[in-house]
C-alpha cells in the first residue's frame, strides 16, 4: 500500500467527517442528454442548484470530464473520485482514486483523460461517481455525484459520436532507397507570411475591442454594431435574432473577427482563449443551449482549438439575445 494512496484515504475520511455538501440529481429528474455537432460530442447531466456535468470529446482532442458550477469554486489541484453503488443497488466496495484537477476558471473544474475514461466506464457499468473537491467557503468540500439513471441510451449515442470523429493520423516517414539517384531537389516555397492585422469592414469595432483588451484596458467600451452607427456600452456581444439560434450575417461577421484574431495570434506564436456566456431563464434554457452550440460549432469549423473555446450557460442572468465574449491568452 503506497503512502500516497493511504494519504488519499485519510483525507477522504476527513472530508466525509466534515459533512461535505452533496450535490446530485433527484431520481425523478436525473438523466443524461447527448448533444453532438460536427467535430464535438457532449454527454451532459444537470444538477439542480449546482450546474452541469459534461463528458466532452472533440476532433483530435482527448476525452475530458467537466464540472460547470453556477457558483464560484475554491482553487484546488486535486479531487477524490469514489465509484460506488447507488442506493437502489446491492452495496459494493467503493473504489477511491486521487485525480488531478484542472481549473480553467472559477466556475469550471475538469478531469483529464484517465479520470474521465474511468468515470465514463463506471457509469456505463451502473455505478454512480462521487467527486470530492474544494467548493464554497470556509474550507468546505463538495461531493458532486453523477447518477447512472438514464445513462445507457445516451452513452450508446455518445460512443457512436466519438467513433465518427476524425482522429489525427501519424504521417509516414519518407523512404530513401540506397544507391539510387536522388531526384533534383526543388527550391522550397517561401514561408507563408503571418496574417496582417487588418480590420474587417463590418467587424472593425470588434477587432478594436480585442486590441484594447489585449493591451490591458478593462473598462467598458463602446462597440459599434454591424454597419449601423448605434454603439453599445459593454463587452463584446454576439447578437442573435429574437427567438432564433441560427448564425445571421451580422453575427457571422463578428465571429469572423474572432477567427481573424486567432489566426493572427497563431502566426505570431501566441495563444488565445475565449469564454462565451449566454444568459437564460428556465423557459429559455433550450434556446440558449442551441445558441451556444451554434457558436461553438462555427468556431471549431473555422479552426479554433476546442480546448480553448469555453461555453457557459448563466441561469441567473435573465433573458437576452446577446452572448457575452471574454478573450484571454
């Protein structure tokens, strides 16, 4: 028995004795939803009061298990996963493991591929997955429990979606035949120059906002909307037509501004990440999800890294036709 594993058991026992707050779906409301789009597979479970659990698999990227909270979480680099039998099954010896915890922002925690695959397999076998992690204030720990209710049917669709994703293939090594005349070596083509920062004819206001944000300016800015002269006071906004989730021409121009900025930074050897938040109320959650999926799919099709495009549903922000964009390195 390793000392690290033993220390994990001791800490887990301390967490349980401290009456960790437990978040899990009610049995009559528990279930998993499959959402798929070109290049992306999502398997999701909502937990009332906490937020959402997500298994995410994108093209050319590894599986991740994400916890999206509607409340800020305390920083932490480790979590403890406990695979156990749900209340309606015969008790089984719980399996506990220590997992590295990634923290993209204050509201999201993520397990890397090994932990994600372990959790996915456990739910498929009918077990529930309890993840103990720092949450709330005053050194409180939270237990976030993924229920296997309704998992099997959604799991089958998720696995089919994963199998359909393109995967990176290694390039074959060049074969050089000995004692054979080499073909004439062609002069290599000149390197493609880095993209030039040019404002888009319609989205120049969005580009200006990105430049000012990158330079460290944080106050609210006036941003022009499309070809009109009306200015909005606030962060960069992606606006949908009322009641719709399709990408309009004006919205496409703003998204292309983000794509252009991505290409510019990539040519300069720099990074870029996006946080896109859509507000909703209970009666507009489905529409808000469709809008976030439409934005996410568009940006991935245009070449952005799915691990750097973060989407969040704000259930306390009221109804709005605007998705709010924050840009970082």
